[in-house]
């Protein structure tokens, strides 16, 4: 299977969010604007299964690199969510 780049055509920005928006489990969870506990648990189960399938295939060096990427991605996702919430809160407050 050919790999799909994680970046846009200029290799400047990750395209993972665009791919997430096509993920059926994500779009179903987001459809009503509320992420329910069961939906979150389902996502955690899929993530755990993917991690368990990948981890034994990684060399020690690659494992360390992938771990670093996952930590950076998690930090980015939290920061992005907080930024979007803060921006929306400010927009609503000043309308």
C-alpha cells in the first residue's frame, strides 16, 4: 500500500485534521455537536488497538521517534482545541 503524505503539497502543514474529518466514527460523533462518553470510549478503544498493533513492529529508535510525535500531536490537539474555544468565547462575548 502506498503511503499518503502527512503534509500538504508544500510540506508545510499537517493534513491529519482533514483526514480526521473523513473518518466515519469522528463525523458520526460530531454530527449532533455533542461527544458522548460512549463515543469517546469507542475512540479510545480504536486508538489503543492501533497503538498495540503498531508498537511491536517498531525498533527502539523508531519507537522513541513515534512516541515523540504522538506527544507533540497530543499537545497540539489540546492547544488547538483551547485556542478555538477561547476564540469562540471572545467572538460571542463581543457580538
